[in-house]
C-alpha cells in the first residue's frame, strides 16, 4: 500500500501546481507588472475547463489506459510551460494579457483538468476499499502542498528567478512527473477498456447510467451543499475583520499561511481517523456539528464587534479569538474534505469500470460548484442583507448537511 500512496502523493502534488500558480502567483506577478485589478480578476475565467470535465471524462473511461492519459496530459502541461517561458512577461502599464498568453494559460487549465480526470481514475481503480481513507488523505494534503509550493514557494523565489526560468522549472517538474507516471509498474497493471466499452453513449443515456449508480443522487446533493455555509463565511469573515480594524498583515498571515497549515493538519487527522476504521459518514456527522458550533461562535463574534467599545486591538481577547477562529474553521474544513472525498470515491467505485472516471468527474464538478458559488456571491449577499443576516444564512446552510446525513443510503455507510 505504501508504494501506491507514495506514487499518488507525488502525482497529486504536481496536480496542485496549476491552481497555486494561477490563484496566488500569477495574480501578484501580473499586478506587479501593472495590470489593473479588473484585468487580473478576469483571468479567473480561464478556469472554465475545470467545469467542463464531463466533456472528456467518457473518453478517459473508454479510450486508452489511465496511465496513457495521465502521462500525455502531464507532458502537455510541461510543453505549455515551456512555451510560456519563451514568451516575454507582461510589460509595465500593459492593459491586458496578450492573446497568445491567454491561450496558453487556457491550455494549461485544459491540460490540468484532463490530468485531474486521469489521476482520479487511477486512484479509483488503484485503491482498495480499506485504503480509501489513507488514499484520500494523500490526495487532499499533497494537492494543497503543491498549490502552496506553486503559489507561495515560487513567489518567494521569484526575485531570484526570471520569468523564463520560473516556467522552465515548472516544465521540468511536469516532465519528471510524466516519466514517473509512465515508468511506475503499478500504473502499467491497470486494465485497458474492453472492446465492448468503446462506444460512448449519448448524453441523456450517460446521465441515466451515472444516476443509476447506487448512492449517486444522495452523494451529488451532499457534495453540492456541504461547503455552502463554510465557503461563504470563510470568504467574508476576514474582510469583515478588516472593516473592524484588524490589520491586513495579520489577516494575511492567519488566513494565508495559518489557514493552509491548519487545513493540511485537519486533512491529515481525518485520514488518521479513517485509517483507524472510523466510518466516513460517522466522522462527517461529528465534525460537521463541531463546524456548525465554530461558525456560530464566529457569528456571535460579529454581533459583538458591532457593540460600542468592541475592539480588535493587539493584545485583546477578541482579536485572538477572531484570528484563531479562522484557523479552527480551516482545520475542521480539512477533516470534512478528506471524509467527503472518501465517500465520493467509494460511491464511484460502485459504478461499472467504464463509467468510473465520468462518475467521479460528475461528483468533483458538483463539489467545485458548491465551493465556487458561495465564495462568489458572499459579497453580494452581505451588501444586500447586511453581514449579520448573511452570516445567519450561512449558519443555516451549514446545518443542512447534518440533516442530510440522516438520509444517506446504506450502501455508503
């Protein structure tokens, strides 16, 4: 089992690089070269391929082996990074990204999304049911580490690295990972699709086949809603603390480095508990209740900060409580994420082999939507409803997954 986990750890760490590159590193580099905040924000639209994974997931299921898809997509990512190294960096005062660079970044996301489908297929086929807890811990923790390395790590090195060297380093990393994927004996043993599996069904029949997999309807509803309250509150709470006098440097430290550290610690604890034969749904029920209590404390803290005399000055208990609550939510969220991904993978393993990549991609896309929507709309809700009523709504949304667990089908327990 350790060989499988080490292989998956290396591949998932590499998979996290594009997200860290585009969510943390590139925005700062582009802003430093003079792009407007609006232009930097619009680069988020290049994430579109991640929401379209269902378009090519059936091909990964039915054409070629997962090792071939994984190797080719990783090689392609290296080629894109090599081309980005050749291009000149954005110039100071430039109003937008060059069309060629935007196209390459879009291709980078496309390659990363294909790699994501292929690697998830490898994990679904490679892991035994008893290995799901440890496997999903490796998946979540390695992905977060890769994102942190590409975002914060390369940003620290950037003053000593030129634009070409930065992307050549990423290209070399991808090509090394591709060689690892191709040479790994474990991946070479994964089965190719049978001749009878090559026919790709129409979209209507495909959806029927996916929803016919036991537990799919409940799992899809759960992954779409389990992060609604947490993500909405998590994106809004640091901004509200800033409005009440917290310093940007403190918030950057605690909601940045502190949050990532606590999230990884929570994911690791979740995996350790699952390895000790905790049932994922039982673990989710306990931790979701703790998360609800933590969010209730954050909501009460916001109400308190609106009272006369309340302060977030250095040395106050209120300030320490507020900053620690950021980390606690991330810690509990890490446990919840690991347990939820274990449930998702278990559900996808119930699907026929020819549908497993597509099935997991469906669940992963819904999970991503459930995280993107509240983060995007939180500011609109806060401006329209006010922060207090908005957090009360997030509190209600965080309670819904707990009720949902009582409806979980028996084949997922």
